[in-house]
């Protein structure tokens, strides 16, 4: 299913129903202009239409491809009807309290999957765990900003409180076929997704041994935005939301020797990403 860029919520809701998609989640990307009005929206909208407000985080104060956001909210709905009733009810309020807002609809992966990953993380921590201390080095820099955090994002990330938990938002677009350079021996015909999975196995272990793991994710279905030129208006393949116990865990991971072994697979498999870093909102 290709992800459309759409503002026609009614026809899109019908499209999802015809596709047999029942449960849906909305990922809200919000640039807030009216704090008092936003607080009212949060209270009135939470758990409306049998939804669950799973996450509310404060984004790092830096843009990704020119897109500035203050907060990210993830609400899950038991049906597409409930989800779009929510939008119909609160879309005007979002227009009033936000300078910009973009809503990504996803088909969530089963919650049991994330429970299993959490258990796996505990086991890995017990037998192969590592504790990151101090201030990680700042030598890592991506050669391809299209598939990694850019230099400004990393600069701001390193300037935040390293002791606080960190959430990393990943929206992935895979290449049809992986593209390795000539110096890397790999099975011919491998897909971009398969290459990224190789990266995930290497990077995932480094995350698990630090107590970090994906806490949510799913298949992107559609996008609604108050900004017609929104950088998220693309065909995306996978949404992944990862929690780190401390921000320094991410910084230490990307500086590790084992992590560097997987970078080639990420570069080969991904065409583009949208990445945001965030911390839990204490007012939630």
C-alpha cells in the first residue's frame, strides 16, 4: 500500500476500511503557538473516542530538513471510524493552537511484539549488559545526512541533559535494491529492507545491552498536514519509536566499534529517513 499525501480525511478513512485495516494510530507533529489553548486541547482530547495516549514527548530544539516541531504525540484508536471522528472533532482546535501540525496515520504493530523486545532487552542486559558513563566522544559524523541525523541535530543532541531518557523517532524509506559500494562483498539482489535488517541486528544488540529498544512502530498509511510542502509528504515504509534509558546511551552506541560494522548496511538499504530526537514531557 503506497502512502498518499492527503487532506481528504473522509475518502481516506473509507480507503482504510475497504483495505480491512481496523486499529490505527496517529502520530502528531506539532509546532505550538498557543500554550494555554494547547493545554486545553491535551486535556479534552486525551483518551477521547476510546483512544489511548501512548506517548507525548518534547522534541529537541532543532529542525529536520527545515521542519520545526515542539512536540510529538502518539494516540492509538480501536478503529478507523474512531480515529477520524477524533480528527473531525479536534482538527479545528489544532489549527487554532498550532502554527503547523502534521498527522501521520500508521497501522500499529502488535503490542506483544514490543513486550517481547522489552523482555529480550532485560535478558541481554543481564548477561551482556554495558553501562555508559561520562560524556561520550563527539567524533561520529554521518557522511549521508539523508539516512542519518544531520550535523545540527547531533550538535543539539549532545548539548541536552545526558542523564534523561531519550526517544528517537525513525521514519524509514527503503531502496528497492540495496546499493553497496564495490569494495563490499554482499549477496547480489538483496533488497533495501534486507540490508537495513542486517544493520538492525548489529545496532539492535548494541541498543539492547544498554536497555534501549523499540517501544512502538508500524506501517505508515497516510499523512495529513497543514503545510502542503511538509517534508514528511513521501512514501514511507516503516515507523519506529525507540526509547533509551539515557541520552548518553545513543551517543555511546554510535561511537562504538560494533555499531560502525553495521553502518554500511544502513547506508546501502535506506533511501531516506525522517529522524527526530525527544525527551519525555514532564507535564504529561
